C-alpha cells in the first residue's frame, strides 16, 4: 500500500490540523499551562530549600560559568545552538513517540512538568543566590528563550495528548490512521522552527546580554 502526498497539500493539512486543535481543545492547553505553572513554582520552592553545601557547589559553578561568559571563553555560539537543539529535539521526539502510544496520556504531562521544574529551579536559584543581579540574569539568560521553547513544547504536548486519546477511543482504518500519523508528524516538524529560534536566542543573544550586565557590575566580577 502506497500513499503519496503533494507538498502543498501536506502543508495545508498540517496548518489546519494544528489550528483546529488549538481552538477546539482549550481545556487541554489550560491543563498543560497549569502543569507548567506547577513545575515552575515547585522548582523555585526546591531551589529555596537547597542544602547549604549544595547551594555552595551550584553557586560556585554558576559564578565560574558567568566569569567564563564575561571573559569570552565560552564555546562558540554555533556549538551552543547545536547542543540546545539536540536537547530540545530529543524532548520533542519523546513527546512525539508518547503521542503515538496509549501510555503517552499520563506520561506527557510528566515530561512537561519535569522540563518546567528544571527551569523553575534555575530561575529560583539564580535569583536567590545573586539577588537583583540574578533577576537580570534570569530575565536575559533563561526566561526569553525558555518561553519560546515552552510554547512549542506545550503545543507538542497538547497535540500528543489528543492524538494518543484519539487512538485509544476510536478504531480507524489503517489508511486513515497512516494519514493522521503523517499529518501529526508534519506538525511536529513545524514545531522544530520555534525550538530553533529559542536555541538561537540562548546561543547568540543571551550570552551577549549577560556579558553586558556583567560589565556594569563591579568591574565585571560576579560574586554571590
């Protein structure tokens, strides 16, 4: 059995699929938004109760990273972009695979929660350890690109949950199922674009802004 798709038809179907799900399943997006908020808050809480020893170790590592960034000894922006894309790409692929299986329904929110928890911990710890300078570093070095990535991953999570639920509830002919899988995969391919934008912001924009802030802080030295 062979199924051929015109490129223009694939593009239109992918766009239509994404926007229809966005408008008709707001309860899923609201649920994922709550999951993200809980992960961010819980991550910030855990950052606040970190043991003194762990806090000292993490603070030292952050200080060394910021000093390296300010001195311009960080790896090339292209390398940072590739590493960020590989990390986000793996997460997107995991969500895509979970959406193709029944077990994805409970696991997809867990994946989104863990990602938001790590971001919440990073922001919370940076602010608690470095005060007002930590706020600036979080606002420039963490939040902007993570916001872009979160939007893409939340959309992916919502689409994966819907697709997994669709497989669980309905029995469809094989040909139609294959068509749905192709459209579903096409939408995930589109979501690589905002992930690439977020990775570019982290690799090219954030280090430049953080270095600029460091230049105005006690001669570039950054001590907690």
